[in-house]
């Protein structure tokens, strides 16, 4: 198994554990009136994301160090950890997520939307830690996108470009079920750096 595959599996495992925690909470939330449900989600989602996002940042930092060691780069990179998104992100996720409940009393769909959004948030903290660290690391050329075997068409298109991004203004575009990760790119990768205008 490649180091990138191991990193992806670690992140998937972390997200799966977060999903199990969310699913344990839903039975307590299902009977709440909508205003109370939203209030509970506004409080719970940032706390859960902080816990699992901190884990994702730690996984990213360890993986980055492993990547550096694998290409025999001397020294240690200063890790630039991703920050937890602002509270407004979680409030928007909660309001968007409960839409299936409001429109058709579909709790299963609402729970899936919120879980997907939370997984994307935690995965983005992993990605952003790698991206920011690679941009700050003088030994790295920047970062690139890595996918897995059953990558969707959108992700496959982005990966096929083979781009290496060198500035923090580039965002990692992802969907809720995206399992792509950001990876540092080293001089030996021989990919073309992309410097956004």
C-alpha cells in the first residue's frame, strides 16, 4: 500500500468514526421542534468538527513528515495547521441539511446531508494543512491533488491536469463524498507548477 493510500485510509477511518458519532446523536434530536433542532445543531456541529478536525490536522502533519522523509528531504517542515471554519459555516450546513425534514419529513436524507457536509469539513482541514504546509515549505514545489481508483469524473478531470499549486489562493474543490487528498509535490515529481494570477 502506498503512503498516500494509507493517509487516505486514515482520513476515511477518522470520518467514519465521526459519522458513527453523528448517527448516535440523531435519535435524541429527531423529536425536537425545528427551532430547537437547529439550535442543537448550531451547538453540536462545531464541537464535533473541532474534535475530528484536530485529528485530521494531526494526521496531515504526520503524513506530511512521512512524505518528506520518503523523498529524503533534510530537516523538519513547519506545519501550518488548518483552522476550524467559522461558526457561520456550521449554521449554514444545519439550515441546508434540515431542508428534507421541512419539505418532506425525511430525516434520513437530512442526516445524510449533514454527515456529508461534516466529512467534507474535516477532510478539508486535512487538505488545507497539507496545502498550507507545502506552500510554506522551501523544500516543496507546492501541492497537488491525489485521487483513488473509483474517482468521480469531476475529480478525475482535476487530477488529470497534473498541476502543482504554489499559492495559498488556490482552493481545493471537493464534494461531500470526495476522497481526494492534497499531497506535497517535490522537485523530483517533475510536474508543472501552476501560479494562479
